[in-house]
């Protein structure tokens, strides 16, 4: 049993400091950024939990329609808090083997890369994909690490967990595992071949 955790609770202030535009609701080829990212997880995971902020009603509705289970993130900002929220929800999934953590602002991720991470052999507790030597997402955490993930907080996300449990790195030929969206310029097709 594999679950995905789509982290979609950020404010995206680098994308638009005024907050008028929500980067996860921007569209690429007619589809919301977050939904595109979710689809890669949904194709390879038994279930996908999407963590969103309480005010992100349109985003939550679109992700639910795509097939995600919605979890609302309350409290402090930061990737760590979102991951912790999702990990607590994942802990209730009976028979869970692993949780794949994926930021929602990576719409070029392919299902093939997710599958490579899901199917990676070995006994490492953490597995992640790499592209040209750069660590990427999704990151696969063994279910035994859920208590550590559930205790996270702040902006660094799961870096401290990675430090305690060195990951198995799986090279993939997919820039989508490292390419994310920080500014409106990152939505441009002109930068499709390399990450910004």
C-alpha cells in the first residue's frame, strides 16, 4: 500500500507577493498546476492526500475532483507543518508501506518517475529520484518513519529526516523531478527542457 502526500499549503509569495495570483491554481495546457502534479502521483499510488490551507477552497475542490483526499493544514506556515499534517493522516491508512512526499508546484513530474521511486529495490527507509545529480521529488519514506514526519515543523521540511536516514538515490531521465515553479516566468514553455 503506497500513499502520496501532495504538499499544497504554501502561500507562493515568491510567485506573487501581493497574493492576488495563486501559483498552484495557475494553468498549464488548461489544467491547474497542482492537479497536473497530483495526476502523476494518482497514477502510481493507492491513495493521495492533498494538504491545503483552509482558504484554498477552489484548489481543494479541484484536487478532490481529481481523486485526492483533502487534509486542511492549520497553524504555522512551512513545509514541515504540512508534511506533519499529511503524515498524521497517512498513519490512519491500514497496511501502509510507504508515503511519497511531493510538492504541488512541480507540474512536469511524470508518472514514470513516480513509478521508478515506488518500485525502487533495496531496504533503505528513504528513496528519492535524481536528475543530473540533483536530488528531486517525490521522496519515498517507509511507513516506520511516519512518527518522525508527524513531528516536523517549520520551513526546512523533511531535511532532518533525510540527514538521519541517508536516501537511496534513483537516477531518472526526467527534469520534472527537480523543476518547480517559483515565479510567473517559470510557467513559460521556453524553459521546458531545464529547471529554472
